[in-house]
C-alpha cells in the first residue's frame, strides 16, 4: 500500500470505533508486549548492528524500558480512560461535570536512530492505549532495527490499524504532506521545525521531542568521585548518542582538576585501558556523524582520549579542558563521546549565563548544598533533569518526559503519554428536572440579580 491507501484504510478503521474499546486496547498492548519478548534476541542483534550496543545495554536502555511502558499502560489504561468527575459551579445547578479522554484518531510517529526501538515503541504504546491508529516511521539511519520493527508490527497488527513506513527523507517528506490528527516526532531541532511547519498547514497538534546542549553543573560541595562515576556513565552511554546525555560540564573552578582526575579514572574503570577494543562500547551511527564529531575536537584542548577508528566508526571517550563558549564544540549539540569542561565562580553567574542560552532538554546538578540545588532548580529553565545523577529521570512511567522551548514541546510516558495522544473533552450533563430562570431574557433585577452575584463571585 502507498501512504494514501494506508491513511484511508486507517481512517475507516478508526471510524469503525473498534479502537474505542478498552478491552481491545489492552489486547493490542499485550500483543505488542508478546512480540517484543519473542524477538528479544533479534532486537539485541539489530541494535548491535546499527549502534554497536551490547546485549546488556540494549535491554537496560531499550527493550526493558519498552516492556515497562507497555506493562504500565496495560495496568492503568482503564483508569486513564474512564470519566473523571469534577466540581460543578453552583451557577450550573443542577448538573454533573466531567472530563473524558478521547483519542485523536490517525496519528503519525516519527522516531530517530539513536534509541530506535525505545523511541518508536514507547510512543506507539501510548498511542494504542489512548485508542488511536498509527503510522510509524522509523529512521533510515538504523536500518537493522527499523526492518525488525517493520517485521514485528506486521506480525502484531493489520496495516489499517498500525503500519510502518520505512525509507529516508523522501518518505518523511511524503508523510508530512498528509493530514494526520496528531503527530509525534523525536529528532533534531532542524527537522522538528519542518515537522511543525507542515503540522501548521492542517492545524495538527504535535509533540516534539528534540534535544539541545544539556548542562551538567558541578559545584564545590559535590561528591566528586561519585559525580565523575555517574557523569561518565551517562555521557558515554550509547557512545554519547543520547538526547539527554550531559552535553558539557560547568564546574566550580576549585574542583575542576580533581573532577578531571576522577573522570579519567572512571573512563579507565568503566571502559578499560583501550575503550575501542571494549565489545560493550558502542560506535558512531555512520561515517557522516563520525567525521562531524572528529571535527569538533580541538587537539590542543584534549586532555583525555585521542583514539578513533574510521573502520569501526568508534571514538574513545574524550574530555576537553580550557573550553570557551566560542569553540566549535559549544556551537551545537555534540551527540557523541566528547565532553567539554568549562568553569564558573558563583552560582548566580551560572544562572545568568544559562538564561541567555537555548532551553535544554535536560539539566543536571551535582551538589550537597540544598540552597544551591533549590536555586538552580527553580531559576533555570529546562525540560527535566536529575540532582546528583544523570539520564535516569526518563526511565519511569510515573513522570512525563519532554522538552521546553528549543528542546521541544509536550511530553509523554505513563499517564502523560496517554494524555498526549488524547483530547480531553469537558462535558456538562445538565439535568432536565429543573431549569433556573435567571439566565434568560428579559433580565430581571431584584432577587435574580442577587442570586447572579451570589453564584458568580
């Protein structure tokens, strides 16, 4: 089927109202969970082929998180979908007011290559739970995983319910020309702008999960050894190709040297003396990004790492010191295993400095000073983050995950994800056994006017 045929069949399928049944949604979520379990080994192999991920990391960061989200939706979708009664103002007596979640209808989910399973199936689970149909467009840069997703979805669902469209820019452009009821996009800011432009043509609501330069603040009270351990884990996970990876460190000048020392020790401890030979250390997704990343490294400022292999597309965990805001590495989201370090004197300096920067997707604070933590948390603007850790805030279905400003709009995961793929109707059920006369013309003063002011104040 071509895209027009898929869309038409999905519109008819949604209009059949089959997806409105909560039992149907749960059955479909269980089918999705079962197929993920069935192909768990193949998923690990595909992620290894595309990104060099180890089987352990594949389950920890993709397959396991996908299964958790699906299971969460299976357990909670009845609660999420039911009517939620709210207080009714006295002026609307006698009536009952409630909110009712309603699926948008035909949805488009466009996912990236860096976490190709997680960032495709997580939003799909939310879309299914909310009662939508979906066209899924995985990335051409992760061909093995995209092909497996196509196979699994076809095994699970008929194309008029959930369909996969593979391919590259041509297929992306063709999809964005079509009218959908909702678009969910994860990817770069530049492509996100194009998605939003096309969505505007049809006034289509959209969630954009983008990226940005997520800072990692390390103040003078931080536990440096633990901070280094956790930063190294988060920065070099998936070879740095994580949208919420710490993009750069902004540390107090008094702890910079000790922090670099501990980061060096942690890189050796976690990845070995020769990281490029570590079978559990990933690779850069393709030659284009490999060369882009090498172009961001200033050899004069490189203090850790100086190894790369164009044949395996691997770059060793790298750290740059003495970095300024004018360096090439600070002009774009790095999305690779390069960690620049800058310094600050005071927390107010950090706040004022970051106020003029684009709002990042993630924000990390390492500190033992509660006043500093509160000040940074309240005054800095960002999508979400962690205190004394990195990345883990997205690994839960109990909180929404999303960006703000340049790093995106909207959020998903758990109830927030269900809501993202739903329109919430506000409904007043007015009773017919009585009818207050004060709202009708001709307007009367006296008692009615007093009642009006009593009800509306």
